[in-house]
């Protein structure tokens, strides 16, 4: 009689699992094998495979932390680092609908993204693969002003 109490929850769990597997299989049928592989690679990137991917399209944002930041009344620029992905990116929060360009730089590598004032969701540069956030600079151009921050900057950052 004790075994019967476990049958119903086990069947419910198996049914739910089968529904999830079916939904995933059905939703990915329309995508080409190459597109599915690219999506999965971006979700699970590490190091060089993260290079150029947007952090919001990957799991890298989950463990990311802000290593350095600079702010004024109209924006905040952050240098973000994901230890599990071994990647950095620049993130900007703006107050109001304004055009902005976000970039991240390490030695000769620079990656950037530009967002129009109408794009209120875009806030990050592509990811740059690095072994450490040291020596990396995160920048944003907002309302014609350049603001940069990084771990090697004196103080909190600089505005040009």
C-alpha cells in the first residue's frame, strides 16, 4: 500500500517531462541544424567560443559580476565579468531614451554595439574572451560623451 502513494506523483512527473521534451523537439524542427548548434554554443560558451556573442543570449550573465563602474546623472557604465565563461563585456544603463554605443577593449581587441534611442532593451557590448578582467576597459558613448571604466583605472572611471 505504501508504494501506491508514490505512483501518482511519479506518473505526473513523467508526463510533465514528456511534455517538455516534446515541446522542445517540436519548436526546434523549423531551425536548421547549423542554427540550432549556434544557439546551443552561444548558450554554453566558454572562452574563445563566447567571443562576439551577446551576454543576454548566453548563460554567462548568470554568474556575472560588476568589476568596475562609472556613473553620472544620465548613465552608468559597468565592466561585467563572467568567471564561468571567462568573458567580459560593457553594460550601460541610461536614463531616458538616448542613442548609445557600448564597447569593451583589451589590448588590441575591441568589440562594440550601437543602439538607437528607440531600442530601450539594448545595453551591452558583445563579449570578449579573456583570462581575467584585469586590463580590460568598458566604455559607452552617451549624448556625445565617452565614459570608461576598468580595473586598472585610477578611481572609479573616467569621462572624456
